[in-house]
């Protein structure tokens, strides 16, 4: 049984246009996920089923890049303090019901792999742009990215620059 909860029109009336767009994107994603859940896999060939599995994995990895951007925005806006949390990691623990360790790992990943802004507000690339791009393309997982960035941060500065 699939339960779908629809947001009321009144809720959307008081939602800023940018947020409403983000919520509309999530609504479309819910519809696609419902399609995938209800997909009749019995009629597909073995290769088709494996292709779907591989494709789903690549796309699930792309969610991590979205997570980095949103967590970076939450951190940049200082939303934790406005919600009586000492840190963004604490906010993530409460809001998303994840362990403190998971929240810290997601914060670390967002700091390294999300696009940033300079002090003047100008956009800047992620600290590890190639790793961020590979994650956004679904080529590597969060665990892969963590290993890559961990190794890179241990390199001497001249080597890292090159």
C-alpha cells in the first residue's frame, strides 16, 4: 500500500517561491519513486534488471551531492543557532534522526564537496572539485569520497596544489 501525503494549498501560499519550487521538485521525485516501487520487474530481462539496479545506485549516489549543497546552505545560514542547537551537526542529528557520527560525516563532506562562497559572497568551487564532480555524476559513493578527501588532506601543500 502506498500512502501519499499532499501538501495543502494554504501551506504553499505561505511558502517563499524558491522553497515552493524545491518542494515541487520533491513532489515530482516522490512520483518517480512511486513508479519505481511499483515497477513490474518480472517482465524484464536479466540484463535489464541489472541495468536498473546499476542505474538506481548511480542516482542514489547523486543524492549525496544534493545533500552536500543543502547542508552547506544550512551551515551558511546559521540555521542551527536559530533552532537552539549548538551546531549544524546537532541540528542534523535532531532533524534527520541520524547518529552524531553520521551528522559529523555529512558536515565534513559538505564542507569539502559543496560549492562555497568567498567572504565577499562570490561563488567558489568545492574544496575538492574533481571529487565533488565524480560524486554528483554518481561515479563514487560518499565512502569513496571520504577516503579520497582523507588521503588528499594528508598530502603536503605543494603536492596538493599540483
